[in-house]
C-alpha cells in the first residue's frame, strides 16, 4: 500500500504539471486547481497529508486533463496546417460555370411553364 502524500509535495507536482490554484474556488476544505486549457482538479486542504487513494485519483485526473489538453493542441495544429495547405486552392463550386456567375441557369433548376396542375381543377 502506498504511503500518504505530503500536501506540499502534491502542490509541487501539480505546479510542475501546469496547474495553478484558483483563489476563491473550492468549497470548505477543498481547493480547485486549474491548468491552462481549463481542466480542473479538486484537492482536499485539511491536514498535512493527502491519503494515498485520494492522491492517485488526483494524479489520474490531472494526467487525463493533460492528455486532453495535448490532444486538443495537436488538433488545433493539424487544423492550422490544413488551412495553410488549402490557401490558394479554390473551394469546390466556386469556379466559373457555363453561366459565368457560378449559379445554375433556370433551365437546369425548377421546371417552369407546365400550366395548371391536376390538383387545381375546379378552383378559381
């Protein structure tokens, strides 16, 4: 069984992972620590030690938060790379068609000039 974690050591590790304590957040005997991407973990502040199981849970949450932040950063970088790669490339449908305006002619769209429909018989 793992030993309890000293509170100062726990704070040091959270700071190393990029978390900062949020003053005014947390209720009663708990504090909220938040990282740059907005992920937060709640840490008990009663006593000098944090129970081993509680610390494992906090560590797991902070690791998951860090992984989500890294995945989000990779996705943003990929989106930026895609935007850079697509610069200068025209989007589909933005080119000049036969009509010259990029829009369909009426002939290709709705049928016109068919007269009355069978549903309008006998009505005005």
